[in-house]
C-alpha cells in the first residue's frame, strides 16, 4: 500500500517540534510495510489535492499564520471538497485555527480561515501554557503540551475533555475538534509520537479511504505507552500541587 502525505509549510509551521508528527506517521507506516511519500509544500501554486491521503498542518506565530492564510485560501474550495470526501488531516494550534471561519489576533488583526468548519478563534493577551492531559472517547487519555493565546469556540465533537490544562478556551473543558477524518488540536509535544493510537487512527482512515477497510499490523508500543504514562503522572502531580 502506498500513501501520500502533504506537510504544509514546514519551514513556517513547526513550533514545538510539530515536524515530529510527520516522522511518527512515517515510521509507523514503515514498520508495517506501508510506503508513505512525504511532500513538503512551501507554495500552493499548482498544488493538487486529488492524489493526497494525509495532510499535516503545524503551528506557527500570528505573523506566519497570516502569511500562510493567503496561500491556503488559494486552495480553499479544493481543501473543503477533500475534507468532505474523507481526506485525513491533522491540524495543530495555528493550523487548527485556520480550519475555522476566522482568527483574531491579540492586536485585533482578523485573519480569514478556510471555513472547513463554522467556528472562530480569538486571541487574548495572556497565554495558556503548560502540559495538558485530556480524556478522549476514541483514544483514551492523550498527553501533550499547549502554548496559545487563542481561544477557540465551536459546536463540533471535541477531541476530548480536559483533565489538566486549558484546551480550546480554558472555559468549557473541551480540547480540539473532530470532523470527518480531520483532527484539530492545540496539543504540541509533538502529539503523535506520544499518542500512537491517534497516529494509527490517521493511517487507518487514510488506508480505508483509498483501499477499503483493512486491519493494521499490531506494533510493540510498550515504550511509547510507558512514556505516555509517565507524562500522565507528571500532569496529575502538577494538578494536585
């Protein structure tokens, strides 16, 4: 089986090691004998999403986000159609915000989003920073790191409920978003190496869309889950403190 991944603007959207998400997808495909072709996208000119199976969008500063918005709006309609067709997408922090209708910076600058989903994000001067632990229906407990001034509000299924940390806005106890095969989240860290169940979900969804439903070969994730459990303990210890 062969899959194609577009890593959007890795030179601009790579805060807190978000490139590690692409590496995690690459290795977990490789270990199963799945060929994953990774294409680093630095311009949307001539970009064609018809042959793409997975899209990764990392996080970036407000300035970088504004520049990337102009590029992504060029492929807005094609991106929307791909999402509705079930393309797999992982969008982190600023990339997550770009899935919505608009994002307003703490200075009041408004960036138009791709309108994949009907939601918005508004930044405040104070930042929501630290380790985060959430409880999810699909993937169990998920760990990560967040550092964002934006507050996101949406009516869609969240990725999970916050146990420790801030999440979407620090108010409603939710984190992230799931829409079709799109996962939007504020979790850096990067999220996928720490949470292999999410990585495998993205791979399985891409395979099912292209080849039909197939069972992924099981991997020995003892080390990954031991690391995740240690991260959970740290979060809970800090919470009690």
